[in-house]
């Protein structure tokens, strides 16, 4: 059976049962009220009869039943009483609906209760009896001499409420028919909201969706417009290293998603990178899901950038190595041309002095790096940047007091080389436009702090650029630039350090990193 018919049948049956129960309850309550009113009327009639003086005197006579019977016949004609008993204290009938039983004695089956009561009362039952009876004692000169029993059959009650009962049944029938139509309309609307799909089809779609979701290489988290998680796959939990992520959680309680406090209006999406640990970096892209002008929620796509970053760093290292070799080749070709010229001019002593001078300078740089920079990757980077700068007429000067023996805890060598490399590259790009210049590099490390200072003697940076230079994609050098300082800022923030950038006869950038990183 289709879900629409099941819903229609269930709701219709519920409405019909409720209306039937309500109808029976109303009818029973109505019948009981009328029955009680009839019992009260019967009691009133019995009280009036019991208070007649002629009846009271006749009750004291042995043959009083004769006059009492005449009196009862007159009462029958004047009232709507259906039957009437009058009995004395000995239980002898002075009046009875059956004439042959007059002057006979009371049988306990004749009435529902003992007629010889001491105070007026009545008896009726909704289901068990077919009549209503009222009992009133008769007093003669203050002494009880008998009792009056007035009875009404329930048939009269049914006749009284017959018209009302018919209207009640008609109303209930119309209500049930209307309920069936409402049930059909509601079930049709529910089916429409379910896109006319049956439960089996919905279950199949959900299983397919879950299977597809788990097969996606990216992590997926979907929320409603209130920020409650509606959908999440295992890849998202694994990439974020948050196995406790569950449906219904508020997205703003998860640290990584607090980065997206405000979504950009452009394209209704934005993205951020987040370092999970020393070896894992993820990129989270959030898309604002909208339908016309209604916001449906947000979709967070999580991608593991560790492998991408590793490949990019390898390519960068290869590029830097190539540039360094090209710079050194260019530099040494110039020096070889100079030496060749001196030899051709027979200036052998001058040639030897020149060779000794350049080898001494090169050896001094290498020795200084080996003695003071104990991190090979950093030393190699500085040597490569020195050669690259020489090619561009930029002198890279390392402070005489600079020294590092290890990097901060929680940091990778790639983090430190990325900071130094990006800062030096930015300085070189600026000085290259000026036709050359000087870059000063200082590095210092003790038990508590690791610091890096890069200063150039270029034109510096405007106040507007100083405010925006750490934003992703901001650059004064053209398109596809503006990532260097953004990357530096992210690394510094991850390592709980801080960064200072200011104009100081050029541009000076200072980075301070704690040697012991604290989790926040």
C-alpha cells in the first residue's frame, strides 16, 4: 500500500474513532442528565402525593386501600406518572399498577429498593434498568404510615431525546466524512513534500547518498541556517582529527570553523587553511547555500593540503636550487671572464690576488653559516638567497651576532625556511625595482624565544598597505601574488608567535616565536 493511502487510512480511522467515542460519551452524558431530571420529577410527584391529608388518613384504616385506589386513578389521569405503588408499614399494597395485587403484600422484586424509606430518594441506572423510581415516606400525625413509589419507564426518556439523538448522529456522520477528506488532503500534501517518493525510495536514496558521501575524498560537513550539523562523513572526522563530531552539534563550537565568522558576499564562499598538527594542514572552503533569497545553510569542504604543500615545497626547493645555480653560474662566469682577461694581459699576480679575494669571501660566508646557523635547511636557503641577491645587485648581509642551533618545538624546518624565504623574497622584489640595495638578516635563539629580523633599505610601505598586507591575495605586484606574508602570518599564528612590520628607513619585519608552543 502506498504511503499516501496509509496516511489517509490512519488519520481517517483516528478521526472516526475519536468522533464515535465523543458521540457515545455525549449521548451517554445527555441520557444520564435527562434520566436524572425524570427521577427528580418523579420524586416531586411522590412528595406531593405523600402530603395529601386524605391519603395520610386512609393509610391508618384497614380498608383504606379502597379510597386510596380511587385517589390513584385520579392522579394517573391528571399526571404523566406511568406506575404508582402505595404500601403501608406492614408491606400491604394500598395501590398497585396491577389491580389484583391491591391488598396483597409487597414482594422484594416489585421495586428496585425497599419502599419503606425514612426520607425521599430515587433510583435510576444508565445501563441496567428500564425504569426510574422515586421513594417518599408517608407520615400520619408524625408517624410513618407507609410510602409512595412513583415510576417512569426509560422508553419515555428515549422518546424525549430521540430528535436530539438523530441530530447528534447526523452531525457526527458529517464530521467523520469531513475528517476523511481532511485526512486525504493532508496525506496528499505530505506526499508532495516528500517529492512523491515512497519510504523505500527515500531509504534507498539515503543509503546511496551516504555511500557516495563516504567515497568522496574530501571531508564534507553540511549545516542548516542555525549552524547545526546535518551531514558529516568519516573523512571530515579523520581530516580534522575530531572523532567526536556528531550530527546536531553547533558548528561555531568547533575551533576551526570559528574562522568563518562572516562570509564574504562575493560568490558566497570563502576558504581558510588550518594546521591540525605538525604534519597536517587542511584547507576548509565554506559555501553559503541559498535558494532564491532563502538561506538554506552552509557546506564546508575539507581538503588535506599536507601532500599538496609537500609537493609545492619540493617544487619550490627545486626552483630555488635552479635559481641559485643559475645565479652562481652567472656570478662565476663574470668572475671567470675577469680572470681570463687578467691572464691574457699577463697580470698573473693580479689574477691570483683576485682569485684569492673571491674565494676568501665565499669561504667566509660558508664558514659563517656553518658555525652560526646549525639548521642545514636554513643555512642552505640563506646561501641560495645570497647568490640570487648578488645577481640582482642586492647585498644580503647577515648580522655578526646571528646564531641558531635548533628550531622552536612544534615547528618544522619548512616553517622557518618559509618565513625567512618569503620575507627575503619580498624585500628583493622591492629593491629590484629600485635598482639594488641591501637586506639585513638577523636570527637569534635562546631557551625561551626564537627571533627573525629582515630589514631592507628600500622605500618602505604605505600605511594602507601595512594594514592589508597580511590579507590573502593582497599585493601591489599584480595578479596571482599576495600569498607570501599571508603564509608567514599563518605560520606565526600557529606557533603562537607574533609579528611586527613597520617602516624604519625602509621596511623592517620582526618575527618572535616561543621555543615551547602552548596549545590554545
